[in-house]
């Protein structure tokens, strides 16, 4: 448990900075809803954009004139932030000591490598959970401040669950990359490449009228905003996500057990 507390202390500063940024995005963003939509100018402006621009912005198929559509657009950016933070959490859990050359202070303790790694990853998932939970709280506070008649509380919770599941996948993937590569700092690099891949595939998915099986390769689109707005959370893709997380974590522990930490 000392290792878990150490990891929590090590990640506290970055978490506080992220929360300050996310408060501005979630709370301030939603509070601005009425001023953005009062004249309808923003909706008209977005409607004039070509589909590729709408896909890149995450606005494809969304009616931002409604609070639910506007919230879905904001949470697209929350998801992007959650994945970027998740890559940092996963790669740091594996590689921090090797990069800082302090591995002897952790991995010479009387417990196995697997236990140490498990505690470090547990800390990463705690921070990711708090990240998603605080974003949901910020958003609900903003909605309460608006005093709108549209109830988006359940939608916000679904988006938070979406962010946590997809973020958890990228924690596991970036930890796997950091365990496999010889140079510890390359783990974050490959994790960010995975994020870039997911973002680009997501844009392509949003541009197509009938993407079909492309959805399997587009984790950002496993849970579409339209489904979440309708109150649906696809159990098939929830299971797929959990299986990918489990496989990535299994590979992480297997590779880390053989990894040369020097």
C-alpha cells in the first residue's frame, strides 16, 4: 500500500492541473450554452461547414441547438482529454522509474514485480476514475446553474462511463507499449500514436454514411453520441472494450515480468 500512496502523491500535481482545465471546459462550456444558442448563429455556422470539418470537430449528426446535443459535443472533447491523460497514466505507471533512474527504490522492495505493477496501475485507474467523475460533477453543476427544463443528468453519466471505459483501454494499451519497448520513454510515444490512430479512424467513421465493420477499429465511436442521447449504452461494445483491456493488461504483466529495468 506504500507503493499505491507513493503513486498517488506522484500523480497529484498533474491531476490538479487537469482538473483546473476540465472545470473550464465542462462547467464554463455548458454555462455558455444559452448565449451560444440564443441567436442560433452557431448552429447555422456549423451547418455551413463541410462534413469533414464537422467530423473533425465531433459535431457530425449532432443538433447543438439542444442541450443534449451541445453536451455531446463538449464530451467529445472530454473524451479526447481523457484518452490523452490515460496515455500519460499508463505509460508512467510502467516507465516512470526507468526514465528517472529510480527503479531500485521501488523494485528492490520485498514484493514481486507483478504486485508493484498492479499497484501502480491501480493508482492510474483511480486517477482516471476521479477524472471522469469530476467532469460529470462539473457538468451537472453547470446544468443546475442553467436551470433548464431538459434533463441531461443520465446523459452526462453515460458520457462519463464512456470516457472511463475508453480511457481505461488506453491506460492498458500505453502500459503494454511501455512494457514491450526497450526505451522507456517510447511507451508514451506509441500510446500517443494509438490515440492519433483512434482519432483519425473516428473522423473517417463520422464521414461515412454506412461505416459498417469499421466501428470495430474506431474505439472513439464504440458508444455513439446519438445512442447515448437516446439512453442506449451498447453492451456488445462494452464487452469488446473490456476484453481488449484484459488482453492488454495480460500482455503488460507478461512483458513487464521479462523486462530489463536497467
